[in-house]
């Protein structure tokens, strides 16, 4: 479904968009959507090999890649931002180390470093930061509470920095702390420096769906579940189709009505029993693991803005949904 033409389009087609972490699950889908919409894309990767891999994947004269070996270094993005009109900062530490010193400062430094580089490039006038649903709250199955664009995760302050031992079960909370603190740093930068460019953030929930390059951590979990290896310790939470998520990033760049917005990329809650039930219906000839006791995310999320934007720019009547997302995620495995 092509992107529609709207009066609110403030990033003309043909503009150059910088995307950090171009090998990622969401990033690769974003690049496909941006190229199809008529934009030029420059991706970043940490090595020459990874940069070349993205060129091999996209095979477009409107795509190029640049190596940024140390995305956390001050000035590390100075060359990458030259001549670009807009930036999507998706790169972030995803080691899932339980040691906060290996995760949180790197995420914050990467976010602030690229903002300072962007402030030096006069062409940049739109900036989108990829945050996370965990910047609003931690998944808490069985608990009723509300989430909207003003909701911030205050539960993870104790995981920003703490002494050893660094237990494996702390890894998810450390990741949540890194995303929360990095997004906070983005908005602090805007308040303190008042840059000439507009800043928006996207807060994705668990991504699943079309695999362009790598399925990433979340899409990879869906593939593993399809193959019989279910990550039962990963908590029930909301999901979003990765193409919907990628499109919301693009919309946040191009829609002039969006300024200083936190856009929640949440579709519907799921757990692994729900995923397995869908797989059993779609693939009745295949055996899947038995269910295990699991709760369900009962939070109430105000996700109307994302749905409205997808309809406005792509004519979608709703989010893509869990079943279709699962189907796309495992396409080609049988």
C-alpha cells in the first residue's frame, strides 16, 4: 500500500534520511518503506561488512551506507549527518547485559551524540528517536493500569546503576532503563538547546512481522516459537506489526502536524499461549509445544494516535494485527 499525498507533508520526496542501526529489524523495514515512498536513505552500521550487507539487501540507487564504528563517541555521527534532511535514530545497545554500566550510559551517549551532530548540520529539520514501550512501564501481567503518551517508567530507576552481582534476570530491566534514560535525554536536549529541527519519538512494543534482513530479538523469538523453542520467561506484553511500526517512524518524520510527540506503537496484548494457538490454527499439520501457565497484559493503552496516522497516510483501517503479523514473521519457514 503506497504512502498517500497529504497537505501536511513537510519532508519532500527525494529528501535524504539518515537511519542509524540499518541492520536492525525495525530499521530494515523502515528503509523499505522510505525507499518505496520516494526518499533517499543513508544507513549506518558499525563495520564495513555490515554496511555492505545492507547495500546487498536493499539494492537501490537511492540507498547508501556509512560506517560509524563507535556510535557512542562524541562526534561519531558528524560525517554521517552531512547533507541529510532528516534523521531516525534507531541504534541502541541490545546486548541484554545485566550490567547497567555496559548498557545505560552507551544508550544515553549515543542519543545525545547524534543530536549534537545533527545540530551542526543546517539541512536537518526532522528527527525521530526510537524509544520503547518499556519507557512507559514494565510489562506487568494481571495488573490493570493505564498508559498514554504522558506515562513514564519510574520503576526502573534502581536499574540505571547498581553494584554487582549482575544477575541474568536483571537484563530486561536494565534494557528498559537504557531506553527510558535515552529518551529522557532526548527531551532534555530539546528543552535545553531548542534545536532548529522538530523532534518526535516512537515507543514500539514487541515487534513481529515481515523479515527484510534480520528478524532481530523479537522477530527471532517468534521464529523460535514456531520451531518449538518458546521463550516462556519473556513476559506477556503488547505487540505491533513491524511494518506498522516502520511506517509510524516515517510518518513522524514527514507529518508537519506532529511536533514533540511521543507516539505509542502498541497494537494488542499477547502471550505465548496466544501465539501457539494462532500457529495451531494456521498450521494444523505441524506440532507445537503445549501451553504453560501465563498471565496477560491487562494494561489499557491509548494507542489511537498511531491508528489514526496509519489511516491518514496509508489508508489502513486498523493496525495489522497479531495473526497476520505472525504469518508474515514465519513466511518461508515451511
